[in-house]
C-alpha cells in the first residue's frame, strides 16, 4: 500500500448539483417526519435548507460562526419551549433534524456530505419509532433511495444524470436485500431496552385505564385503532361470548370507579370451569399499561401473565411493544363460589352522600331475592326511555341520579356504573368489569380484530352458589351493541370513526384487506422478536437452538451470502454490445476480409486513416464512419434526443453498407 | 532516536510495499487483474460504521423490527458497495504513452491511457504517481481515456517512472480500491538551465578565426526562411515570394555557422554548474533561432545547426552526460 495521494477528496468542494441532490434527499427525510413533529421544527429545518440553496445560488457567504451560535441558542430555546424539560424521543428527533439543517450551512466538502448523509440515514430510520406500519416502511424507501443516490453522486467529481444515479442506487439496494434478509432472520434478537426509554416514547398509546370516570371510555370508543387481534384455534365464539376482561373496578369515589388497593390483600378467587376450552392467540398492540386482555374466563395463562385476585391478567411491565400470547378460556364457569367478608364489604361499599334517589330505589328492593333485584334494575333500563348514545349530556356530582332519573342517555359505562350502584344499594355484591366486547371478524385472515372502539364496561354480581355472574346492563338498552357491535347500537347522531361505520362497505372491504396485510406484517416482521425468532428457528432446524447456535449460523449464512453476492456481481457476464457497437463490429468484420484489422490500442479514427491509405478513394467515407461512430458512442448523451440518436444510428448503418458496396 | 524510528518506519513501509502485488507493464501495457486489486474501508466508512452502530443500538433499545431491517439493509449495502468499488477498478488496461522530456524541476506530464476491458462504464477512476497529485476521470464502456499525470522531476538524466497508482471510491465512498502499476519506462529529464542570465557567448570558438561579433550576420546568403514581421524589406526575397507560396526572407549569416559554439571549456564551476550553463545557452539560442553547436570536453559533439531535433539532441547529450 502506498501513501502519497496528497490530493484526496477531503478538501474538495462539491458542485451545486451535488448540493441540490443533498437538499432534495434531506428534504424527503424531513417530509417523513413532518406529520408527527411540531410544525415549526419542519419549517425551520426546511428554511435552513432553502437558505443553503440561496447561499449557493446567489453566491452569498456562508454564515459566520457567531450567527450559527445565536441561531442554535434560539432553536434550543424553542425546543425547551416545545418539549419542556422532558427531553425524550420527539425532542431528540427534532434536535437531530434541526442540527442536520444547521450542518448544511457549513457543508462544502466531501467529508461534510458523507457525515450529513449518514445522519440523514439515521433520521429516516428514526421514523420507525413513531410508526412501523407497512406503509411507513414503503414511504421510507423513498428517502433511503434518494440518500443512496446522493451518496453515489458524492463519490463523483461531476454528478451523473439522475436516471443513471437512481438506477445505480436502486440496483445496489436491491442487491443488498438477500444479505439483509439473512441478517434479519438470524441476527440474535436481544430483549430491549438497553437503557431507560423516555416517557414520551409511549405518548401515542391508548388503552383501558384503571380508573373509570363517567365519560371516560367514550374517548376510546371514538378511536378506531386496533387494540388487539385474536386468532382462534377453532371456531370463533359467538359475539355475546366475546367479553375481553380488563381491569375490575371495585371502589367508588364520587364519580370515579377504581380497582382494589394493592395494599389490601384479597384472597384469590376460585374458578371452576365446565365448558369446552377455547384456545386462542392474541397479538396485543402496545398500550403502555399492564393489562393483558383475555377472554372470560381464562383457564390457561400465557407465561408472561399473572392473575390478580379478580381475574385480571397483568404483565410485569407495561406493554410497550406488540406482544403475542396464547391462552385458553372457558365460557362456562363458576367464579368465586365463596365470598370472603372482606370482599363482600368492598363489593357493597357505596358513597352514601350523593345519589340519594338511587340509594333509596336500591334500598326499596333490598328485601327481594337477588335475581329479582337484577331483573328489576334491568327492566328499568329496558322499559324506561333510556337511550344508548356516545354523546351523553353532562352530569353533575350526583351523576348516577342524574343519569337514572333525568337524562337517561349514556353508554356502557353509565349503565354499568349505575347498575352496580343500584345493586350495592340493594345489598347485592357487585363490581364493574372493563375490557372490550366483541370484535370484527376479518374473513380474509379468519381472525378477530378488536379495536379501541370496542371498549366496554359491564357488571358482575355475586350470587350465592353461582359466584360472580356477568350482567351486561347495556344489553338491556341496546342489545345490538352486544350482538352486532357498537355501530349498530348508535343513532346517526353519533359520529364514529369511518372504519367502524357499517355503511361504507367497499371501504370496509378494502380496509379489511389492508388490515390482513398489516396483521401478517405485524406477525412476521414487527413481531419478530427474540421469542418468535427462537420459535421460528427451532421449528426450521427441528432442534432446540441456543443463542450462540443462532449467532454461529448467522455468521456462516452471512459469509455464504456475501460470497454468493460477490460471485454473482463480479463474474457477471459482460453486457450485450450496444447497437452502435454491433454496427461497427460488422464494419470491422467486413474489413478483415480484405486483411485490415485495427491494432491493439488503435483508435477508430486512426484506424480509418490507415484504411484511407489502403483505399484512397474511400478515405473520406471511412473517416466519416469513424467520426459518427465516435460521436454516437462517446458523445454526450443528454444532448441527443432518443429520436435523433436512432436516426443517426440508421445513418451509420447506411454509411457502412455503402462503404462496403462501393469497395467491392 | 527519532531518526532511527523514522528509518525503521520507512524500511517497514518498503517491506510492506514489497509484499503487495503490483501489475507489471509489458511493452508499456499492464492489465489490472483480480489479483492486483486491493480494497480497504475508506476513512468515510467510519461515519457509516457509527451510523450502523447507532441504528443497531436504537433497534435493540426500542425493539424496533424495522430499525433492525434498516440497519441490516445499510450494512448489506456497504457490502454491495465494496463489490461495486472493486468492480469499478478491476480489468482496466493501463498503457503508458511517452512523456515529453522536461527540464529538471519542472512537472513532467505523463500521458497514461486507461481502457475498459469488461464492457462497463467506469466512474471516478483516479490515477497518480507516488506522492503526486491525482487526476480523476470516468471511462465509458469499452473505451479508453487519457490521464495526464504530473510527475515532479529533480535531476537531469533518465528518470524511472515511479509506481503508478490507480484508485477509486466509487460508488459510495465507503471503500478505497487501489492497484499499483510498475513500469520500466523512463522519462528523459533535461538539465535545469542555469538561473544566471549569462549572455550567450558570441560565437567564441577558440579554434576559429571568425568574426566574433557575428550573430545572424548579413554576409553569406544561407537560405530562405518564411517572412516574419520585422524582417528588413531589403532582405525579402521578392523573387521567391512572387511564386505565390508565401513571403520569404533571405537569410544571411556571418560565420556563425562555424563560430557559435558552446563549449564546456567556456564554463566554470563544477560539472552540474557547467551543464546548467550550457543548457541555458542552448535554450536561449534556440529561442533566438540561432544556429549553434555544442562541444563537450573539448570534442565537438554537435555540429552547428538550428533544427528542433538538434536542439533536443543537444539537451539529451547534456542530460545524460
């Protein structure tokens, strides 16, 4: 190896065309982020890019360091203003974008370009923190290709035309895919995180809370995003069996209902099941809460779950990545045939300061048997003009009285909470169960999609010998909510997200197809974590693999794939000669018949002069052929239109033919 | 101590250099085969490596499958780029055209023809001689390009061309591929003309009795030369000019043809100083279109003449003496 390239490209300043390429590719990376970052970040970064454009165009000077420092200070203040002290995911990405914009203002040399392109690659990949859908991935390929093409241009003193640059960048990216797949499948997945993740990383996740405040589930019902998807091993149970159990709320505080306090140890409820076990697999979207939704009532738990005393399944840490788990449930069960005095006490406690009317109604039923009390309450909902609506009127601090006797408009949580309140007032132990109800069957993939809009609240009452029995008071008012899903239960007044509405059938169909793609995407690409990888590779190899087995097989497969790529790329057959070359080859072939051949290293024009000496009459013809050949082959392509080129090619053909005819 | 270290370093580099295969030129032509191409990550690949690391850490930390995918795609892209870089340089034919002789201390311009042998366009191929500036060009498929490469000269005489280095970082600047061509070619380097503006000796020839003040005299008609602005009208050969072949001036000279000799003995100093002085005279005389001869070591080496060939022959004699 020898030193001595005193002149490397380090200090070489690149052309305006290079800059335009860089600006456009950075712009595309910025566009990818513009939807989830504050508008001023996008505008400022774009502004910095435009400034850089004008610096080049109008030959302005690059800004002085003190201005850059001032600008940086201003931007930091802006960031502080936007994000406060919590410097998390969003702020980091914003800072990265702005800093790459600032870096543009002092970008001149190849070194700067490569640095900034590397940062831009990172910026593109950081979109995946915000969204990992198939469409995000496809979109992100645009800036990836643009950046690669810009990197190609950077290695050249003059830019290639854009078609060639894109072709090369695209080709190289495609050639990278085999090795990428090998690494993707075999690179040992480590369970993250390595360090703590800032809180705002999960700001977008929605899910059930452990507090129910009247009017709360409503925000979920308007959210059509997917909560989880369920694959049943056998048939999908009927809709009225599909109660997905979430947090159980025992304690009433004013208008709020809460779970039991963790410092009050309650004995684990007993469960006896009689029905046929239902096996299913749930893919739960991250919701940043502990709940693992399971079908009532779970008999076999996934490994990662523990059960609370009231049969809410929880994970050790909040669910922040998409997880998959298998479980078994049974629809026929007896839960907690005995009720401890402590449990009874909590299940009967009500706040007696407010809602006096409801208390007195409940108390008036107190002497009746429990099942009669339940029927009385349900009949009230069923026979009085109660309306199921997502837009209930505002309620005062006497929310239950207001709802039961005045407004009579509400949705599941109103019905469930007032029912439980009445039961407790009448002396029947009762509690609210929140979770999801129903779901949409995707016929394309034969699985169930459960959305946030399927969030539901129902009641459980404790009856002697029967244990906790599920009563869904909403069913008394709007049975179609339970049978057919939420869209059936609503009057047109209520605006639902478009995918939940039933009337847009073609849209729905398209959506279901798309959801199927997304589900496959989620299962196989996004859900490919350490567990899935191990399971997949174990199945593939038929053996139980350790992490080091996977690592070794990755290295071997990687080397093999690199070798294959190298062999394919480096021993590729020579391309077909171009039309121009074929014509000229014909010319030479004809000439060789009379014993003239170009010598090694002899150019076509030199050769033509030599022909001219041998065939003086045709000297001019020979030189014309050589000149046209040279122009067609090496002339600047962009100056010649396709039309003109093919015409000239025709001309060359004619000239060669005439030459050999007149020679004979 | 430091010197010893530097020496050691130099020796080590020489050893290292000897280990590398070079493409040897045969009849001025060398082909860069697979065996002669070397490739290493470029200094830019450090940025890229940091990027890949950052991406991988991000992917693990946030368990982002797509970030893993992006990391692996970009890693695989580097692998592909390496192959493309290698491909860009392999199977080029390098032929060294003759270089024009230069004076010592000037930059020689060596023309090197680089031809593609694999029917593919080559981009941003750089070529340079050891320690010299490099020239970058792209080469269309099946064609050749001439690289004009600077080469610093120091001493008169034949200069063996140093190793020629071809290198490229196309397409992603992440890898640096290079090949070294060794050639037996030599460049003729004329002596550096003396800087002293010593007047051309006026035809001092100790063996001759001619008119010493005669430069381009007007005694004997020696021939025609094309008319040049400033020639005296009296010297224009109107008869010859009337044939429609252009204007001619008659050329006369005194005894310059026999008397204008540059002699080793006229010069002083050591060998190099003498040669420099003689070179100065030869160069100046040629520029003034004088007829001159050259005597080295008392022998007449070159009879007076003023042709271009004579000029170069004189300089060559001075260069190789």
